[in-house]
C-alpha cells in the first residue's frame, strides 16, 4: 500500500516572506461611503489612492511605500459607485469579519485589481466580496471579484467570502497569474463566461504555486461554450495543493465540473489533493458534447507540458458527465501530446472509477478496499459516500458532514497522517491530530482511524494555533505587534 506524500510548498512561502512591513503605514477606513471628498472620513477609495501614491488622500493618511495596511473600522456594506483604482504596491486589506463587512460591486464593477510588474504581496482577510463584474474588454474582463494580473503579484486570502461575482473572461470569483493562497475562503455562486477558458470560482494561470486550504467552492459555473473548471481552473507551472477543502455542486459547460487541471507549454504542474471532499459536480452542463468531459475532475495537458496529480484520503463522488454517452462521471484523463499522470496516495473513495481504472482499480467487493486502500465503485455500482447536505457544521466554511450511520463508507476508513485538523479546524479529543475514532464504526485496519474526506465525524477539539495573527502561514504582512 502506498504511503501518502506530503508536499512542501516552500516557494510560495518564500515569496510571501520576501517583503517585510518594516515601515508600513496603517490607513483606517472609517466610512461606508465610496466617495472622494473632504468630508472628515477616510473611504476605501481614498485609502487605496493614499497607499498607491504615498501621499494623503482626503482624510486618509499617506501610505509609506512599504507594505501598507488598509484596516476597516466600520461594519456594513460598501456599495461601489465605480471600479476601484488599480492597486500597484504591496498592501493588506484587513476587515472586521466576513459577516461584518461586505464590499459590493452592484453587479457592475470589478472589486479589487492588483497589478505590478515588480514582486508585490497582497493580502485580503476577514471580509466579503460580492456582486463584482469584470466586463471591460481586455485585462479587466478577468476576475469578477479579484484580479491579480502579471508575474509580480503574490496574493493570499484568509477568512474571506467571494460570492456571486462574474467575469466575461476567466475567473468568475478570482483570477491570478502568480502565487495564490486561499485559506478558510468560501467561493460561492460565481460565474466565468469565457468561451474557451473557465474557472467559475477561481482561475489560476501562469507561473506560481497555488494553495487551497480549509476552503469551500460551491455552486460556481464555467458557463462559456467550452468553459471548464466550474470550481477551479488551474493551468499553470508550479505546485498546487488542495487540502481539507470541499468542492460541491460546481458546473462546467465542458470539462471538469469541479476542477480543470492542466500543464502549460513545456513546464510541469504537480498537484496534490488530500483530505478533501468532491460531491455533486457536473460537466457538459449544456449536454452538447459527444466526448467524455469528466464530471468532477478533468486532467488535460497542453503541447508538451507535464501534469502529475496525486489523490489521497479524498472523496470523489456524485459527479455527472452529461456528455452522451456518459463515460467519465468522476475523473477524465484527456487525450493529449503528453498524457497526464494520475496516482493514488491511498485511502480515497472514488464513487465510479470509470476512465481511471489503471490508477483506481475497482474494489474487490462491497465495503472492501483495493490493494492501495481505495474504495472504488463502477458505473453499474457506484459508491454512495453517505454525506449530508452542504451546511454550517462548525468552522468558517460550509461542509458535508458524514451521516451518523454504521457501518459507514468514509467514517474511520481513511488515513490522514499529514493533517492536524479537519476543514473546520477540529480534531479528535483523544488524539494529537485529526483522527477521531467513532466506536460504533469498525475501522479500516490498514488506516489510522481518520475519516475519508474534508470532515472528521465527532471531532470537537480545536487544533492548537501558535500565532493567531497568521504567522504560521509565513505571510509577513501579519507579523506585527500592533495587531489586536
């Protein structure tokens, strides 16, 4: 049986650690108004100008030329009157909480545009971004809520909701061309309308590592004629990690209802998906394709690129490939000049292994794992993972909780040695890591008692956090003694 691989993403951390906020200015937004006016208040628009130009704007103090902080001291909704200025210097946007502050584009304007040719670092935390619309021809048609354009920007989002945003091109919620980190982010109900691109939730292209941690992608749509990657469209060079995350009910009009993963040019994209749940995603939403499209995940190389994907302790279920005839409801390895390489790190539940039988041979019998420790069904007999609907089950993002039944196809059937917590930040009370034993359910003797997927049934103890300000993420914009 294979041992799960633990992938280190030191390059992304080094990029985020490169810029220290030694002389950073703190610019406090104290109004919900979007105006530029001498009115005694500092608006978000004025704060961006002050940071960009390193001079006072309205009642906002001057930026520093370093990694400024734009801190929100208001709650409610900021409704934009026009698109905000492009942000071209390193900055952190710090809200009071995703349920307390919302920036709303009114279905007319893109929200945050980060762009610089030199290395820059952008952080967005503790707020909601909604109803953005990237519709201006050219660059500004990408990234309905957030656009990080060019090789310079490194972007990180923590405890943020991205909802109901649209892009005429790629990345309905977020479009990034450089290093990207999402942690405890809910990407919900966004749409990418590009004819041949995609990423209803997020599109990550170019060069740079991508990390998606403790996050949920739900109800996103790549709606273009050949739109792919309803949740995530990753077409890049570097390493991508999806860990302790959920992809639920995302759709694409072509390939990959949840994920489209693709190498670019002659480079290599290495992807690790572990301790995650994929449920109810659909490809070929308009039912026009005669070729298989991969209801949950599609792997597709471009030219002579290399794509290497490993799945470990992950649920892949409920996918639907609406192409006629249906052939690859869960995972598709598309034909290409160089075939993508898919491997198992063990302890997955793949409801239907059609189209990936080499990597995921069918289980020898009901309730029995194959030699890799995977539970794999067939088109005639798919495995139901017995998960509840997407709901608030604790933590900061919604999840699918395993139903309380015995025996159970995912409870205590996995192995998660690399996880100290589940998606909600919880772990077993009696263990030093995520695994919690449910006494009524017989354990998989080859595993460690962990549940397969993003959520641990019965976990109740919060995982220990050494630094509540985000130090452990190696994001230096949070390394400050002045944080509350």
